[in-house]
C-alpha cells in the first residue's frame, strides 16, 4: 500500500465533474483506492462516496492505493489533483 | 368531516361518482408516498430474484434519466442538466451497487430496504455538511433513491396485489389505473380528483366502478377493511351491514336490467324521430376496446387516444410498432371510420421530470409538444398514414390554439406524405384531418380553423376549464366547473355554427357528449357527431331515437336564454323526466 497527500487546487473543489473524472481515472486500475478526509474514509471509486466528501478548494486529502498497479494508479490520480482537474 | 356519516358500525363517506357500478370487497391501500421502504426479510432462495429485481429497477431508472437528460440538453440551462448528470452517475456507481447487492445477499433483506438504508447513509452525511451545495446534492441522492425504490415497487405491484380488491389511494395516474387493471380490481376509491380526472375517465372506459374526491379516505381505511362502493351515487360504506348490501345489490340489478333493455337497440342507427341522422361513435384508448365498442352499437371510433401507447414506456414506439397497432384498429373498425388523435400529452410525458411547469395546463402540451418534437410527430403521422389504406382513417390534432399551429401540423403531414410517396408506400391520399377545439382561442377562431380542415371536434373537458378558468382537479374551485354554464353553451353554439358556415361537420368527444342530460341540448344545437365512452353508447342512442330534432332545437334555444348552470340543469332534467322517464339520471 502507498499513501499520498494532495491539496485541492481547483476553485470549485471536488464538485460533480472533477468527482466524476477522479472516479473514472481510478476505475482504470485494479488497485483499491481510498480517500481520507478528517474522520471520513471513502472508496475513491464510488461517485456517491466522492460527492459526499464536500472537499472544497484548499482541503488536504490523504489518498491510499493498494494493489498490484498501485504506483501507476497513484501517479495518475495525483496528476489529476496537480492539474486542478483542468479547471480554473 | 362533513362528508362522513356514522350509523351503527357503518361509516358512510360521500364523494363524487366517477364510474358507475357497485363493488363490494376488501380494500387495498395504495400509497405512492415513499416515506420509508419497509424492511422485509427474504429467504436465501429468493436472493437471486431480489437482485435481478434491483438490477432491472436500476436499468429502468437509468433509461428514465437518460431520456430526461437528452431532453434537458436541448431545453434547459447546462447548469440544470448537471443535476441529472450526477444522478445518472450515481446509478452507474458500481461500488455502491456492489455494496447494495452484497448486503441483500448477506443480510437477507428486501432490495428496496437495502437501497433505502445504504443510500440514506450518504444522504445523512451530506445533510450534516454546513454548506448549501451539499444539501442540494442530498436532494439529488434522495431523488435517485426514490427513483430506484419506485421502480422496484412498480414491478412488484403486480404480484403483490393478490385476489380481488378495491384500490384506495390518494390519487391515481392513468398509468396506475392501467397497471391495476391487469389485476383483479373491483373498484377505485380516491381522496382527490373529479369526474373528469383521467383516472375517472379511464375507469369508466374499463367499466370499473369508482368514487373519487373523498378527501381523506386513505386515512379512514386500512388494507383489508371491507367496503361497499356505490359508483352510481358516489358514496362508499365502510363495514357495510347486511341491509346496506341488499339495497346496493338491488340497485345494481335495476341498472343492469336497464342496460339489457338498451342492448336491443344496438343494431339500430342513431336517428331522431324526424330522421335527422347523428353520427354516434366511441372514444377509446386501447385496441382491446374496439370490439366492445362494436358490441355497444357504435358507428365508429370518434376519438382514438394514441397516448395509451406511451403508458409505461420512456420513448415513443417505433413507426413499425405503431403502424401495426393502427392498422389492426382500422381493420377492426372497418367499414366504419376511426379518428386517430396524435399523441396528446403534457411535456412531462415526453420528458418526465425534466422541468417543472408552474402551470402545466397553460404549458407545453398537445400539439405544442409535437411541433417541438418533429421526430415523434413525423413517425406517428407516417404510421397513421400507412394504416389508412382502407380509407377509413382520419387524423386529429389536439390542443390547437393558433392557425399557425394548423399550418405547421399540415406541413409535417405533407412531409410525411411526400416521404411515403417517394418510397412508394401506399396510403389514402384523401385522408381527412381535423382539430380538437378545446382552447378558447380556437373556439373564437373556429370559422377560420374550419376553413383549414375537414372537421372540428369539441373537447369539452379542457374547453370548460379554460373558458371558466377552473382547474377541474382543484377541490377548492371544482364546483365552478359546470358543463351547463351559459358561457360554455354559447361557446359550443359558436363553434358548431362556425363549422357549418364552412360546410365542415362538428363533433364532440369530451365527457359532455356522453352525459344523457346533455343529449337533447346538443342535438338541438346542431351537433353532427357524438363521440362517447362505449358504456354509454346505447343510452345516448336511445335518447336520440326518442326525440324530434325540431323539439330539440326549441330546448336548445330556451336553454341558451338561461343565466345559470343550475337553471339549465334543472330545465334539462325536467325534459328527461317528463319525456324520457325510463332514462335513469342522477338528480
């Protein structure tokens, strides 16, 4: 298992569209993907879970990947956050 | 409650008689409000079937949402479509659905409860967040949950209702009415609605007794309670005693005998004593009714409501499917004619839930919807034209309010004809077209409307509510909805005269045409065609055959001088009672 910490850069936070992009990206990999924020822990491959996070701009999230392709999964997902989901 | 009377253990509740007949049996309380899905343990062996039901329901919910979404992309703000997008994504959330299926398997509880319990967790979390954005998302989640649960339950509805029962509900949609009818339904009882609500019209067509407008009956009755329903007088009796039951059975007997006497005139034509011929035809919505219509002595179908084909589906049927249905109906009606009215639906049917209309009756419905959706209109026109080869098919457009709409509808018809011609597909090149006159603007312009078409058909249900500005389903103003209001009578006269000036025949396919109290008046106003629900055909024919056109004209002239619906109703009742005492009319 590997762990990464990211900060949400895009202004609107993890609203519907970025949430969908995140889930779709994670689904490409076998590795389990968990997001932790405050006391919440949700499955990063579940759109309803990600929507529940209410993660706004500036929030820090802990991402956990566990599985054979965890490194690739982590790289792809972290890149999304770094690009701010290609939004403003 | 002032409409409730108690006598011993009997409780009598007065409502509105919506469909005639007597029904006695156990109540089945049908609640559409999903407050909470009931938890129900299931057997290990039922697990696979339960999961199949869940998957079917999710697939249907997805279909519904995609349909709405597609539409929303054309008509709505992109911001509003996002809500739908999020909902569609939740339905496709494999983690969520996997969890729900796993829980059904391990906890052995019914699908709707697990859906409710699992999705509610997320809803609660969203509601506990401090910002509005998350509260809105909670609503989306709630919508999705209800959509899935409703789809699970709809499917189960059919199997859950076992044995005969009287359906007790707050209100019934035509779709509900149809679903229930596939089971052994003895009758319908509802809190809301009036004589002209679609559920009432449908129950009359299906010959299922119904009493509506009972206000709070769903709170007074429990599933399994024995009730007696009197659809002639509009009352229901809870815990009926032997004496009441006997009275009701005698009443049913009396009405049935009258109906049998009527059957003798089935094969005779609808003609007055002084030989004015009246076209008497039937309003139907389902192909199965055609035979019943013939048995009742109709000369044809004056209104075939094609929207019955849309019930329970999310897209209009294909041209081929429609063509086959229309062809069979035309074939079964031959040598008489059938008038197909193109889909007359509110926007909510073409795009369920896509947008909320503050005032749907003044909104996107009838021809307005079809002119905005040429794909649907053209497919239907082609299908109807193809079914016209025996030259007994006519086409009618609903809710027309402007001359421009007639022009545009005719352009689409011309396009459909050209397409068929170039494809060398046969159809009746002289197919006749008409419009429904049911909007005051169409009534005012009736003469010019008539110059554009081959016939006019007065749709009284809508016409009355638009002329009088009364929502017939709103209990607060429902008493103002009066078909014998002088304004309504004068409007009808204006339309008939306008049609005749242009040598166009004028019919009526609204409820009023089927009211025996109105028959003499309408014949006297010069109405050429009555299109009525099949069950009242013999009675209307009996009246037409018992009067003189000359006398009917005098009755109409006198009624037109009167100033209140009460006065006109009382006058017409006297005419019937004095001249046609064998016709049973409710005072």
